[in-house]
C-alpha cells in the first residue's frame, strides 16, 4: 500500500476544511456577541464626540467672529468719540482764544481812552497854566508900561477881557 505522503496545500482534507469553517464561525459568533457591539458603541461614541467637537469649534469660530466684529465696532466708536472730543477741545480753545483776544482789545481800548483823557486833562491844565502865566506876564509888562494910569486889578481885568476876545 502506497500512501500519498506528500502534503499538498491545494488539496486539503475535507475534515480540516470543515473544522476550520466551524472554528471560524464560532470565533465570529463570540466576537460578535462580546466585542462587536462594544467596538461599534465605541466607534459611534467617538464619531459623536468628533461631531460635537466640530460643532463646538464652528460655534466658537462664529462667536469669535462676532466678538471680533463687536471689538472692531467698539474701537471705531472709541475712535469717533476721541475725534469728537478733540474737535470739541479745539473749538473750545478757539472760542477761549477769541474771548481772551476780545477782552485784550477791550482793555486796550479802555487804556487808550484813559490815556487820551489824561492827555486831554494835562493839556487843559497846561493851557490853563500858560494862560495864567501869560496873563501875569502881560500884566507885569503892561503895569511897567502904564504904571501911572491903572492899578493891578484893572490891568488883569483888561487883559482877561482882551484874551476872551481873542
């Protein structure tokens, strides 16, 4: 009896094939019952976690965009307010300068008027002094010329009349 003792991989024995298939299905059933559901649950949980993370990231991104826009608006408002404050300060400074200038002009005008009054008063005083001295000189001269005819009081009266006529 001659037996074929060579092992051929392409022609397996039927019993080995059946046992392999039975073992495969038993392992498949065990894996399905004990590990497939936990693996699917873990994958589903992971997928849900990733989905929520993406949604939260999108929400955070849109919130960040809103905050950035709000920040830009606040900066623009602050800039506008600063410009308004500067404009008001300039306007106030201009008005203050005009007021100071007007007061200076008024004070200058008052000083000029006072100086003019003082000049006029001094001029009138000087003219009165000159008149008085002129009268006295005229009286002295006239009294020397006409010593015998008129007295001093008459001479003054006469000179005053002559001055008034002039």
